[in-house]
C-alpha cells in the first residue's frame, strides 16, 4: 500500500485542487480594477493604416490675449500681458513692478529684479497651473509663462518641440562646419543656432512677414462664406 505523505498526492488521487490558483487570479483581477478606478481597462484595438494627423484648433492671438486678460488677477502684472502663439505653445509674459527700495547700482538692481520674478513664480504657481490647464483644454496647446521686471526677463519652463527636416549635402555641410567649429555639439543644436541667428538678424523682415500673414487672414475672414 502506498503511503500518503501530508502535503503530497498519490498517483491514484485526483488532480490537486485549483482553489488557491483561482483565488490568486481573482485577487490579481481585483487589484487591476482598483488601480484602474474600479473599472476594468479595455484593450484598445490595433491601429492600422496611416497615422492620423492632429487636428489644429484655431487660435487667434488677439482672442488668446483677451482670454488671459480676463482670467489673470488684476494685481499680477503692470499693463497688458504679451502673448505669443504658435502651433504647439502659448507663451504668456507679464511685466512686474520693479522693487522700490533696492540698493543703488546695476548689479544690485539685477539681483532685486531676479528676486522679484522668483517670488512671483513661487507665489502664483498654483493659480497659474489652473489657468494654464484651462487654456490648454481650450486651445489644445501647451501654456507657458514668463515675467519681466525692469531689464530682467525670465521665461519659466516652456516647451521644446522637435522639428524634423531633410537636408541635402550642401546644407548638411553647413551644420557639420558649425559642429567642427565648436558652435554646436550636434546637427540638431546647429539647426537651432541657425534659426536663432535668422530671428536675430532678420527680425524686421520676419515681423513684416507676420504682419502680412495677419492681413491675409483678416481679408480671408471677410470673404464670401466667412
């Protein structure tokens, strides 16, 4: 006669009970439901075909500036805020009152202005986050902040958006020359440097181009079917 050892099963005995294994499965499922807020997460269907393009929400700079003027507390900034808009980001910069009792000297003034900006950033963080969240939901763009005090400007954490491009040999050689000269560490940094130089040296032409595009949009909005 075969002797049964506690905790083991003989060859003639039925399969081991599965209650422990089933309990573990139920426990795992319950944990997943708890992590998902009490609901079982549904598996998303596999995507097929070409990648869907993002639908761009219309974002008129004048409307954006007016919206922020209504949302911002009156005591935050002196005068109207400066609002810049592109396809990815809305940047809001306001002017702060300069410190009155700062010590004399340019260096002391710089320190006082930077301290004023830092204090504003810390004191308004929660309120700015709430306003930014509402703006992001409305225009589907990242909302970033900045402040100006006297001669000191500071932009808080803002978006750095990758931009893809294709360059031919001659254009790539320009970027590689900037890398070899130590101006940039990579082709992406070299490209960013080139864009900055165009913005600095051709700012008047770019401003005229922007004004012309604004006029085109205005005329288009007044056309038939607008």
